[in-house]
């Protein structure tokens, strides 16, 4: 709209003065450039201003940093890595909560609620808890250590001889958050445009998953039921089965 207005001013001024035409044309270009410069930012709240340390270059950057935690560039890099890993775990976690419960409700599976799954009698039938814990610590410790080294020295985990000949699968993309290689079997990261779009979609869905999982925890604590059963109950009686009708969620009502 600003560019259209400036153009209209330019046409009006041209009937009176050649100097005015040149001046208005300059104004038109300036307004157009200014409009393009601000249009690239997507803000988390209408009217909010992007902090200076968030320039829109990060996937999913909506300018949300009210406490200024990312002002230090090195700290911001680490927060970016931490967020994407938490996003991926949260997406896996929400799928692990929803899918088994939905299949159990549909009669296709028979498993306990996610909060009770760890106490299932047949969970450790193939081993014992101590062995499972140690194995988990070793495997996760190895993977996280490799990821940390790749974060501190991008591409180092793909260097020849760094992983006993298997390093080609860990060659990476230069960013520890997107390892590529064996973790990108369909070579999707080679399409740069698609890759950048996928990054934004991943971070957006991951943030939603983190909020959702926090909701699952609160929901189960308040009702003793899983999210699928709570959803079914709400659909059956939406006005009486909701957050405002639960004495644990809203104790003063």
C-alpha cells in the first residue's frame, strides 16, 4: 500500500515539476525497498519488534526472545541445537503417547496407558532394568558425544578414520542439527529450497509437540486418563467435559 501511495504521489507531482517526478520516484523506490525488508520477518505477535540478535536467518525465527537469552552468539548457537533436539524427542514422544492409545481404543492393540507403560509386567522380560539402563547410557552417551563434537567442530565426525571406516555415513551437512549422510537416505537435503522449507516445518511442528506433551502431562494428572480418551469424552459432552469443569485444573471453580 505504501508503494502504491508513493506511486500516486509521483504521477500527481509529474504534472507540475520534473524535479518532483525525480524526487517522488526516489521515494517510491525507497518505500518499496523498505516494504521488502520488513516483509521477510514473521513475528510471534502482531506489532512485536524483532530483537537485533534475531535477523530472520534461523529456521522458525519469529523474534521470540523476551528475556534476551540469545544475545550472546555462542549461546544462541547452542540454544538452536538444544531446541531442535528437544523438538525431535517431543515429536517422537507425542506419537508414542497418541498412537498406542488410539490403536488400543480401536481394538487393534492392547497396551497400557503411557503413564503406566513402564510398570508393565512384560517390559523387562528379555533383560533386567540395570542392563537396560547401562545400555541406554552407553548408546545415548556415544551419540550425544559425537553430536557435541560435531557442534564444536562442524564436519569433524566425517573425517577419514574418525569412526572406523563408517564415517561416510556421518559426513553431515556442516550443521550438527542436520547430520545428513545415513540420516538422509532419500537425499532430501540436496534440494536446497525444499531443505529450507522442511527446516521451518520441523521446528514449527516440534514446538507444537513440546507444548502438547506438557499438556498430556497436565491432562493425565488432572483426569487420570490419556489424551485420546479425554478427547473422546470432550466430544461426547463438550460443555461439561472441559478444562473449566475439572476441579484439579481449576480448583477455585
